């Protein structure tokens, strides 16, 4: 079972009012509501971080793939040219 620690935080009145109203609507204590809100926020931040890392990775791979495609296109063009020359010799 999780152990809880008490913390002291400060927040503007309007934010505390919103937390209290939300807790009342969901029939939860203020502490439960703050924990839930913090969990959602942390999860969202983690997801955003992961999405950013994935986007960066995809961009880096796109650049690598483009370089490879250009390199292979040149080799394919040379092979195709050689093949066409050999075909022309047969005619």
C-alpha cells in the first residue's frame, strides 16, 4: 500500500475554489482531488515528452532514409544504364 506524505502548498484562491468545486461534484476529498489532478498532469507531461522524442526520432530517421534512398537511387540508375547498354548490344 502507498504511503502518504503531508505537503504544504500555496495556490491562488480561485484555483482552490475550482479544486473544491470539482471535489464536491465528484464526491472526493480535497486531497484526493489534488492527487488525481496531479496524476493526470504528470501523465500528460510524460505523454507530451514521449511524443516530442518520437517526433524528433522520426525526423532524424527521415533524414537518414532520404540519404539512403538517394544513395541507392544513384546505384540503381547506374545498374539500369548498364543493363540497357547490354540490351542494346544484343539488338
